[in-house]
């Protein structure tokens, strides 16, 4: 009687037999790709010597054949028939061929070290993807080794084991059976594999060719047997008629008919029945899932690249040759089986090839040798993957012991760890469930390889130019989809759990592992997509409905500007935010660009403050020219700054707000804050050689000129004062005396306070000011703040009418604010009272000035630059008393004190000689007001349309 061979053998995935490729014959993982090729294998002192046949074809064939060719063909044809069987092979090989194309593409794009799929994925997709897939690849190899060890034990017991009922069928059934005996045999086989791996992978490399010869010889005897063996009757295994949950008695014999047309016709169509080893009814999906396991193992050649004479030549040709060869063999066997074996034999005896062979032990030898080699190769592969993971430090000190190697370069600690895990898996005994998980893990690896190739192709990086060009992004997508479909076809629950496990590992590595130097494909993909969408962002299609602030904030001393940087981040409303910095200098007198070394510190500041901003630095002979440069060149396409934010020009000293975080270093240390101009706030830009502006390299005239320049360029301007000590958390944490009521206020003064003759609040600048205040109120942290809008009125005018009109405007603009009418008759009267006196003094002073200029011989050309493109303004006719009174008015109305104030910023005067006076007026107006923004808008930003 033919012995029963459990279906475990048939379900063992040859995809788990992938360590042929992952185990380098030298037993050592090569160094990083940055190492010179001539030193990459210096530990072995051996040159690359494997040809395409020995280095790629043989490992791939052994991986794809294994026990499948001996034990699964009958199951496939018996259940699905010849037509559907061949269709399954075509579909399965189509799926794996898509992955083969990706493997060939990546393997021919430069040097490829050992590590297999882990190395390819990690270097293409980054450490997160690579590490998570590497762990799953390692676990898959561990489980695969245990699967093959147990499969070999059950195959041995099926032939030499004593049946549990004690009924001996032959004299050579001498081995005791049972759980503990099986575990003992499995442990002995695992120890044998351990000894081989501890000595070195070169033993397996030398034996691979002999194993290949054995497998090919057995395969040859199988083909010969179809023609040489005479038709005869075969006794079916007793288990074939004792199906669980099925109370019926089936046939006890079946026929090997030889080549007959009737036999072929009987095997053409599908006839799905109950699997006699499991008691489950087979379907197209279940048979396809079992069969697909035998079509994997395609990555052997790429993992042998470190030992190939010419990897770019050998990997694509060797892998494709092996795939075509196995496809032909599988289909030929299917046809021969369908023509010579009746359906009952194929469905009731999956080990029938042994019974029809010219000498039965040939098939047994083939099963034993291929299974043992698969177990050893998976153990070697698992240890090499673990060693690669440990060497890359993705998991810190957890895997650091696995880095240790012997004098010959063999990672013996990794081998021991892998063997220990294999031993733990052996205790489970029955591994049909784990077999499905292992297959799904390998499919995830293949999908990740396709994803890596797809990402490299879509990124269009110039350095991705593989010599193998027979692939497109379409083949990568088909490979990913095919692997995903197969995963869920095998077991949807295990597939979902595997993906979730991979994502968990990905997040863990993302947050715990250090930054790698491999490069991140995500950066290339983001660049590619951003460039594409920037080209689509047409400035000619801009509309006021979709306006958003795009801000250039000039920062001189970043340590003292933390409060302003974080506040401006709140009002950008998902717009462009650029931190600009001007360093004074002349590149022609410097040995190199001093700005390049500063970018890392600025980006560290951005990360530390958790803001979404870009950094733009420039080198210029003056601050004014540097800001002009940044206004001209910052941004790309439709993403260009439309608003310039400057710190106020006053005498406040900078305060270090990053003293608690010394990890952020800038070119000038904090203790040099009084001497180094490159990191100073505008208020403290000093130079020992400049005695013109009271020690400041940026004088008031140049500062106001910067404001005028921005307005000429149609940029909105914001001046920020008293933000040196601003703390957003403190400003928003004011306790409210009434529960549920906001106690945080933002005061808005939409009237030009430097024009007491005008109380208009509907011009472009006023509406821009309202828009920024509304944007601030829309930010999550500022939503509890209340906008207080102050309406300046004079006696004799209808306060109610003005208030209703302003309220209607706010309603149309969808701005929620509280309106507070403010009488400023006394301040306006003070202005007009001083006006007559000022006119008399100004007339006399102007006459004297003209006479003095003529005496000094100043011509008109000298002042032509001062008056070019200037703007009209009457701010020169304001007295200090008036400005101080208005300042006091603002302070009086601001009870309780607001977190920030928004004030109207008038245009600079047309006469550049009045710039000092203009700046002095702004200083008096905002004196001691706390955090204040002086805002001037030049473009419409608000609409009432939908």
C-alpha cells in the first residue's frame, strides 16, 4: 500500500525556499554601496567568480522547484483539470513576471549588495519601508525553515515511521511516531542545519550544484517513467477514504493508464472535490493559492549579486531563463499527467509520482534533498537578513549582538538567533496555518519590490537608469495588484493582519530609528509632484476669493524672534511662509558662500518651533538690497510672497528665547549678540565702523526705504513691535472671570490714525487689516479670542448710523467682531490747534532750506532718487502731542489688555528726507502698546461674492 503523504508537503511554499539567493557563498554581507568595489569582499580575498548559470539560474531553479514539482502537480490537475490548471500557471507566472521585471530593473541600476529584497527596498524606499519589510522577510525565512524541517520529518515518517495503530506495512517502518518523537527528529534536522550554517554558507554554495543535479536527475526519471512504465493499478492510501465529516467509502485503487485519449478527455475539465488530507472542499481559489506557492522564489539571482562576475548581465538573463524553464516544466508535467493518470489517482494520491516512477526511491530522494536544502538555505537567509538589519542600526541596541561575525565573516550570532527562533516555531508542530502566513509575507516583499521600482520610475530621478529597460510603471502596478490579490485570495484575514503588522513596524522605525544616509524616495516623489503642480498654478487665474497671505518674515536674530515667528505662523492660513535673512558681505571677497553652512541650523529652528515655513538666506552689501533680492526671488510660480513682515525699528534689546535649547546653533553665538550684525534684529544691527546711525548699520532712512520698496513692488507690509517677549501660550491662557466666556481679545483699529482728517474704514488697507485679524481668529488656538473693532467718531455725526453701517459690512464679510465707538474729538482738536503754528514754522523753514541748498550747490539730480516713485502722504503735519494723545486713547480703550493689536500703517512720505519723522510718528503711536502689528495692504483681499 502506498504511504499517505500529508498535504503539508503540498502546501509548503517554494517561495519560502529563497535563501539560496539570500545566502552569499562567502557567508558575509557585503559592505555599504559607498565602499569601493575592490574592497567590498576584502574579508574573503576572493574575486567575484559566479557565472550566470551557477550564480543565478541554479539558485532560482532550486527555489522555484523544491518539493512542488514532486508533490503538487497531481493535486492541481486532479482538482482543476488541465484547462484550468494551465490557466492558473499562466496567471501565476504573469504575476511573478511583473515582479521579475522590477527585480531586474533595480538590480541593474548600480551596485547591489547582499541582503536581498531588504537591501533593494530599504535603499529605494528608505529605512522605514526597508526595515519593516526586512523584519517580515526575516520572520518568513524563520517560519519557512521550520516548515521545511517539519515537512521533511513528516515525509520521513510517512516512509519509515511506525503507524500510530501499530500496523506495519513494510519492514523498514522502524521510526517511532508521535508529537514528541516528531519534535525530536525536527530538532535533530535543525541542529544539522545549524552546524552547516555555523561553519559557513560556502558549504551550501558548494552543495547547491550537487542538489541541483539530484533534482534534475529525479525530474528526468519522472519524464522517462511516463513513457517507460507500463500501465498498472495503484493501491490508494487508506487516508483517502477516511475523510473527516464524510461518511462514505471511496475506491481503494486507481489506474496509471499510460497515454490514452480517454484519460486526457477525463482530465480536461475541473472536478473540485474534498481534499482527503484536510476534509475541505476545494475551489478554484483554494487550488490556485496552493499552486501559487510553487511559482515563487524568483529573487535568488538578485541576492547573489555580490558574487557574480557581471550582475547587471547575469541577473536579468538568469532569472528570466529560470522562470521560463520552470514554466515549461510545470506545463509539460501537467499535460503528461493529464494524459496518463485517471482522475481518481490524481485526487486520492498526491504522491503518485513515486508509484509510477521506474524506481520508487528516486522521488523520495528528490523530496528529501530539496526539502533539506530548502531548510538550510532559509536558515542561512534568515541569519543574513538579521545581520543586515543589525548592521543598519534600524532598531538601535536591540539587534546590536547580531553584528558579531567570525574571523571568516560569518555572522554566527545571527545564525544562533535565527536557529533559536526556528526551534520555537517547531514546537507548534502543525504549520499549515503558518504556511499561509509565510506565503503572504513573501508576497508582501514582492509587492514592496514592485513599489520600490514604481517609486523610482515615477520620481524620474536622473540617477535611476537601469540597463534593463523592459519594464514600465504599468508592469510595476500590475505586479503590486497581482501580489495584493493573491494575498487576499490565500487568506484575507492573514493578509490584512500582515499589512497592519507591516504598518506598525513602519511607524515604529519612523519614530525610533535615526536618520539614514541612503536617501529617501519620498523626497524625490514630492519634488516631482510639487514641480508638476507648481507649473499648473497659473498666476493669471488668481482670484480675490481664493486669496491667502503668503508671507516673507525678515528675521535677523532668530533666537530673539521666536515669539514673532510663531505668531506669524498662525496668520499664514495655509499660505506660503518664508523666513528670510540677510547677511552682510561681499561674495567676491570671501573664499566660499557663508550661507550654505547655516541652512541646517535654520531648518533645525523650523523643526524645533514646529512651524511650516521655508528658509531663504541671501548675501548682500546692505539690508535693503538683500530684502529686495528676497522679495524678487523668493517662491516659485504662483507661490510667491505677497506680504512682507518686518520687526519694528526701535532700541529694544534682543532676548534669547532658545537658551533652554542649546542644540540649535547659529553662526553667531548668543553671547556675541552685541557685536555680530548677521544675527541681529533690525533694532540692534550694529557695526563698530558705522557712526552715522548711532551705531546701527540699518538707519531709519534705509528702514523706511525698505517699506517703500515693498509697496512699490505691490507687497503688503506688516511692522511687528513688542514681539520680543511675546509668548502665545501665555497670551492665550488668560483666565476668564466668567465660565464659558472668552477673556482673550484682539483689538483692531481700521482707521488711519495718522490722518485725523479722514475716518474712512472701507479702503483697501482697512479691509486687509480686517482680513488678517479674521484669519487669526480662524486659527484653532485663537478661536476663543474676541475681535474688538474700534470705530473712531466725532461729535455731531450719527454714531448709530456708522455703527450699523460697519456692522452690515462685517456681516457681509462674514467677520464676527464686537464694535466699540470711540470719541476722539479731543485728539482731533489738539491736532488742528497745532496745525496753524506748524504751518508758520514750516513756511519759514522751507525758505531757509532752499537758500542753503543753493549756496551748497546741490542740483536736482542729487535728489532725484529721493523723489522717484514716491507716494503722497500728509503724515508730516502731525505733532507729537497729537500722537501721544492717540497712543493714550488706544491704551485707555484696551481694557482688558488685548493679546495683540492691529493698527493701520500709512504709506511712507513722498519726501525721503521725512523718513525719520515718519518713523518717529510710528514709534510714538505704538509706544507701550504691547504686541502690535502695523499693517498696510495694497491689493484687494476681501469679497462679498460666493
